[in-house]
C-alpha cells in the first residue's frame, strides 16, 4: 500500500453506494447508542440497557464503519479486486437486522430471541471476514496495514461465535459442563472485540492514513517502535484474552503489559507523523490529534489497574476512569476523523474526478462544512473531557449527564455534516444509498451526470 494518494488504484473500488450504506447506517447506530447511554445514566432504559448501549456503539457504529471501510479500501489500497460484491452487499442487512433484534431483545428481556438474531449477526460478520480475507489472499506479500487487517479479521471471526454462545447461555446453560465460567467468557469476548478486532484495525488503518495524509514516512525511531506494536499488540491481546478466560492472572498480566506498551509505541508513531506533517491541517488531522493524548493517557492510567488485577471485571476496558479515553478519545475520534475524509473522498471520486482539469470542481475538503466540523469537534472533545473527569472523581457525577449530552449533540452535528455531503454532492440520494434499486425516486444520476452504475 502506497504512502501517497497518487498510488491508490481507484478503478479497483466497489460501487459507491456499498461503503456509504455502511457509513450512513452506522451513523444511525451511533446516535441510538448515545441516546441509550444517556437513558442508562438516568435509569430510564429497561432491561439490559448497558449491554444494549455497548452493542449499539461497538457492533453497530464502529464495526459497521470498519466493514464499509475495509470493503472499500482493501481493494483500492492493495490494487486487487473485491472477492464478491454480493457478499459485501449481504453482510450489512444481516448484521443490521440481527443487531436491531438483538438490542430489542436485551431491552425487553426477551432472551429467547437473542440466539436467532445473534445468528444473523454471526452470518453477517462471517460473510465480511470471508470476503475480505479472500480478497487479501490474492496478494503475494503483505505490508504492515494488510497484516493488521488479516489479524483483525481473525479476531472478528472469533468474537462472533463467542457472542452467540453467550446469547445461548441466557436460556440454556452452555458453560456448566466446561471448566470456564460465563463471566470469564464475557471477558474474553470483550477483549477480542475491543482490543482484537477494533483496535488492531485502528492501528493498521492509521499506519496507512497517518503517513498518507501527513505526507510523511516512517523513519528513525519509528522503525524501532513499529515492530513493538506490530508484534506486541496481537500477542498481548491473545494472552490477555486467554488469561481472562482461564482466570490465569500471570498470563493476563503479561498480555496486558504488551498491549499497553504497544499502545504507547503507536501513540508515539502517530504523534510524530502529525508533528512532521507536510500538508494543511484538516478536521481529520484535528481528530487524529485528539487520539494521541487519548491513547497515551489511557495506557498510563490503565497500567496500574491492569498490572495489579488484569482479570477484574471493573478493569475490562482499562482503568474505570479511562474507559471513555479508549472508547471516545481513541476509537471514536479515529472513526470520526477517518470518516471526515473517506465519505467526501468516495463521493468526489465518483462525482468530480473525471471533470478535473476540464472545469472548476470542488476539492475533497470543500464538500463538508468547516463550521459544522468545528462545532462537532468542540462538542465531542468537551463531552469526552467531562465524562473522563467525572469518572475520575474530579467533577460531580451529575456532570456525566452533561458530558453525555454534549457527546450526543456532537454526534448529531457530525452526522448532519456527513449527510449534507451525501445530499449535496452524491450522484445518489440518501434513499438510494440505503435501499439501492428499491428506491423508486432515482434510477439514474441527476441531470448532467453519467448514468448511475451500481
């Protein structure tokens, strides 16, 4: 994968609506997750509200965004062809229907429905894993990003059946006949999902995006830090997950130490790329700049908790006061920052790239509103800081509601900005992106554009 945009093979891209559909639906889950989170904080959500909140944000927003991004950019970056567009089209409705039913079942305490809806999610995630893996296996060798993606796909393949077993255990005890307990399987599932599937993808993508969109290369100390992360992180995730499953504290502690060291190493690499940046600052860079202190602070705050009690339920995602630094300050801002480029990029390539040099066309960063971008960054950063400070006991716990409200408002502003990009510049309507040819309002592109090719 090349470090500069000029090396990208855009002709290898799948149809525009395919990744955008994932991103638009993911935004819906982001807003739903934020609302449910506020409802949980005020004790207004029935059933297993916290579990529903986590699944809406991680399985809904983050994982759907990852699925759309990999489907779009693995072929583009790697110069190959997506194995199957049919599988790529099928994965989204399977996960969406499964997740909506799964979350509804959690909120209504209708546990018998968790298994069929969980089975749909499993089918969707496995369709994604198989499709992208088959795409990557056509390559002769792999760079650091592609290696991370293969590892992440392996974690995705594991987390889905673990989740289904946990769903089944609600109504039919699964773990009573084996030497592991349900809480330990929950801990393994959470570890594989957040640190395995999601964070491994984040690191892999930022090796590409961090160099590409700062116009820099890995050099100097980066050459020593990269192997620390590239080896230490996946090995650490496996050891941490297995240690939590078997309640083996020493194994989990070793894994935790490797994950933390890898996080610090990667934070240093990304920070150096932003410091050496050779291009103009954009909203994407602003959000990546939040990631660096967020990831480093999470690792430093988590180190005492993980090294003392890595298997404790309260330390599942790090130190209690650092959870939002990981979920929002790191993972959330990476996804938000990346979407600020890839949504306009995908639309620009399909709508304007063939007009470049023939007429005046907007550039990629002209497609979204700078005012809205500034507003959502302010709201999201302020909300995240309030949540972190409240968890740390620096502010009254009542301010958690204020922080949650700011984050929710920020997600609304961000979503509006992205949807306006689609509405104003996409050759397809939002309805056509969501439902494809079932949308009766638009069978061809707007006047003046070439016919739509799905």
